[in-house]
């Protein structure tokens, strides 16, 4: 006997398998085929979940309720973990495909909490990024990190420090920045005289840092990037250590 059930696309495999146990228990009750039944479980997560008698999961509680109802009326029901072979897996996959096309009625449409959480997190991340894109703050940082999504990708390897932060924030010891606060009399580079001493001058053209820039440029080319490197690529995981070394020299006190 084959029974087909359809779930919404939001349901997790865990939910679907629990739901099928409920349906199996209902079938045992309604058909009354045998008083002694073994339900085979191929998913060890389900077997473990069913051992937790204090579970707050709605579907697991339904299973317990139905299970004890049946036990009280004289059924003997055992759960057994089994390994399924490829042939069986193939058959069930084909059967599942058939079921998906057989009707449109959805039997189970519970949305797992993990899906709800992910939807809320994704939405909040989008709001955060919209704020980042539309804000007129952090203009220098935006040239290094174009979106909050990019920044999240960097979190495994990017540890801001005293030197890198001076570069990517624009708050640094360049004469242009110091001159804004009247700490220096002029914003002009002491080495290149006619050029304004700012972050971009130090990164791309200042004669004072030519040797360090050549080392950085060689590293950039070794990693198959081109020089001059676009600002947004300096924090790439292949380049960031070399850029950090460059910044250590350029922004040291
Ligand atoms: Zn200079």
C-alpha cells in the first residue's frame, strides 16, 4: 500500500519525516492490519529526537500522543533504525517525484523556525546594507568595502588593526587629515612637495614609499592581479597581508 503526501516547499526533511510517522500511526489505527507493528527509521536524527520525551516540538508531541493512544488500545509498536540501500532510496525518490506531481493539495505546511529565522536575518541584512549604501558617512571605507555582504564574507580572515584601520577609515596621520584639524600648517607632502599628502597619494604615488609599494605591487602581481590595484581589492584574502605590511610602514608613528 502506498500513501502519498505533499508538503510545502518550506518544510524541512526533519519535519517531513516526523509527519510521515504520524501518518503511519494513523494508518495503523484506521486499517487495523496488525496489532504488532515495527516502524523502520532510516534517519538517525529522527530516532534520537523520538528519545526526548520532554520535546517541545509540535510534531513529536503529536507522535507521542498518537503512539500512547495506540498502546493503550492494545497495539505493540516498535521503532527500529535501519540502513537503506541505494535501490530502496532510488525507489522512494521516484515515488516522491510521482507524489509531487500527483496533486496540488498541501498536507503539511508548517514552516520550520530555522526558515523563519533565516528570512528575518536576510531581511535585516538587506536593511543594514541599504543604510550602508545610502549613508554619506564612511566614504573612504566604502571604497574598500562596497557592501555589508562583502564585509561579512571577510570576517573569517579580516582582523582590523591600528594600521589597516587608518587606511580603510581615512582617519590617519596623513598631512591632509591632520591639516583639517590644524595640527599641521599644510596638507602638502613633505617628500613630493606639490602633491597633497592623503591616503591615495601614499598608496599609489608618493616617492617616500616607493620601495614598500614595489614590494606590494610584486605581491599583487604574484597573485595574478594587476597594478594599480582597484581599492576594493586591497582587502582580498590573497592581498590583505601584503597590504597590512604596507600600511604598517606607511602609517607608523
Ligand atoms: Zn609624497
